[in-house]
C-alpha cells in the first residue's frame, strides 16, 4: 500500500500537468501508475520516487509521468461515423466555403496515430481528387512515446486487425515481419507530428477546418474542459467542426459552438453570428470582385462586415444598410475609389521583403544587359500602391548599378486606386512611412524634409517613374514590353 499523502501528491502533479483527475476513489488505479513510473526511472522504492519528484521535477521525470498516465487506447476507424460524416458531408461543404484553401485537420489527442491515418486513408479513398488545393493533417499528443509511434506508423497484428478492413490493409500497408506492418510513406508524408499539451501549450488561431479531440475530455475537471473547448473553438476556421468521443458532450461547459446532430452522431460547429442580410453580402461581394478581383467567400463574412463598417465610417454614413442603399442606387467614381481602397491590401513599405531588390541589382540586371545590350531597360511595378516599391527600385539602381545602364532605364508604376497613385506621384511620406524599411543613409541621400512630420523624395527619382492607373483585370496589351 502506498501512503495516502504520496498518492495525493502524485494525483495533484498529474492533474497540473495533464488535467487527468484522480479522485481518492481512483487511488487504486493510481498505485499501478506510480509503480510503473518507478520502474521506468529505475528507482527502487516509492518513497525514494516521491522524494525525487517532490524535490525537483526534471524534464525526464515529467516525460515518464506523462507517458505512463496517457491513455493509448485507440484503433483504426474507431466509432466509424465521424469518418463517414467527415468524408461524405463536411469536406464537400468546406470546399464550397473555402474553394481556394488547403484544408487542415488536427487530430489533437492522436495517441499512436490510428485516428489520423484513418482520416488520410478515407480521404485518399473517397474525396482526394476534389481537394484541388490539397490537405494537411496535424497529429499531436501529450506523450512523446506515442508521438514517436505515430511518426513511424508501425503496428502489430492485433492493432492492424482492430478496425481495419483487408482492402485498406493491402492498399496502404507493407508487412515488415510476421507480427508488424508499416503504413505507406506517402500517407506518413501527408502528416505533421508534434508533441502538444492541450492544457499548457499555445494554440493556433483560425487555422483548422476540422478538429478531432476524442476521448480526452472525460477525465478532465470542469475548469480544464472549459479551457480546452474554448481554445479549440478559437483554433477553428468559421464553419469548422469539432468531434468529441462517443460518450462525451459539452453539457455544463460555456461554449459558442452550434450543436449539430447528423446520422445519430453529434458534432460541434463554429458558426459566427450573421449580422448582415444576404442581399447586402451578395451585392458587396460581387461588386468588390468585379472591381478588384478580391474574392470574399461565405467564410469571409466577418471580414467583409468589418471592411464595410470602416467604409461607412469613412464616408460618414450611419449604417451598412444605408451604405448599401447608397451604393446600389448610384455608385459614383469617388464611391468606387473608396470601396477599392477599403478592399485592396495597400500595406507597403520601402524595400519590403528586401531580397527582390538585392536580386534585381546584383543578378537580374547584369544578365539583362548582356541579353539586351542596346535597349533601355523597362521595369513595371504593376501594383505599386503609394509608390514605395517603385521608388525602392529606383534607389537600388542609383545606389548600385546605374552607371552600367548605358541606354538608361524606365520604371512604369501602376495601381488600381487613383488615390494611391496621387500619393505616389507626390512622393511625400510621413515619418512613420520613411522609417519603415528605409536605411538612414538613403533618407539623407534621396529625400528632403518637407516639415517636421513629412519627407519628399528627390525630383530626379520622380522623373524616373511613370505613374498611371490600371485595373489588372481589364484588357491591356503590353506584349513583350517589360524586362
């Protein structure tokens, strides 16, 4: 018999690390776990084990504890319905909402990998050709031992026979020896494996389309259940789905999921509030797409609403409904320009992602001069925004390569937005814009301070640029014009 204070110490330690709750009624189960930890760490007595854990919990000790208490009970296609719902219903629906996305699935209590590999086999067998932008499966577990097992994808005969049909075994596994089988490397390569503690580690935000978190919540306390469920909610994209175990539910937990019952199985979907009428969403989505090519899918409704709220405020219009009335009755050029500016990402700065500018002057221009020795070099910044990209090109050439361009060069700079172009033509930037990406020597060399808050680029750099308005979706013919 292990003394009760020792049992309580290990119960508290396990709860703090894993969230698994051992009440006094469960201490008989805990005794076996403690003896197994002692054996793994090669510590002779439970009292000595307790003394070491109480003194300092090293990473190795923590790892041994987690690996022993983590449940590895799993099998292929367990409770089969979640896999059928995923393949036949959810993935086709998600493809409609995210037509341009790589679909991401997370098996977040993945144990030794059977759940994740079941999903991959199902996708390959049923729907893979429809996933034109691909898919990725993350498989994680709190236990390093189980995570390593997942990565290897090796299972014994008993594990193979549990839940896995013969056709899938023949199609996706190779027999290593009389007692073990390994899943094909092509399936392993579709997965990303990592160790993850659902209580302590930092969750991603708005990443996954489907999360499987089955048979993990049952041994957790209410506080931990709330934390895990709400973190998983935030990790899902809109319309994303959470699957729990067959005997698990969200009763007594504060959450924002919609409970969906399908084929006598319950899953939980992230559906954010719809505040805009469908006709408003449709009108602005189509108008923005026709003007700019920027696509707002149903999954982007919250983003669209935020955009329209900002536009209404900018135009001093009280509501999005009033904005819709104004735009649908008569859209002036100024209104069109305001909508374009709101919809198109205009964030830019001098020498953004610096490598293209370095490559231009050190590699590309020398090659072009050899190929076109008697030509003026033409460069087009075709989405120039407020001009920083075009002026960065000119400064790069002047600083490094201008003397070698004996026939000269010209920079064409265009943008969809007339307002952005007017700013580019003026070449006037505030202190924040100047400091973002622009080294001090270049400020001194190529700018003049207009006042305490603004700087103007030198006229000779402006003269190198030809600014014009152009919608890249419109018809234009610049065949063989630019280098």
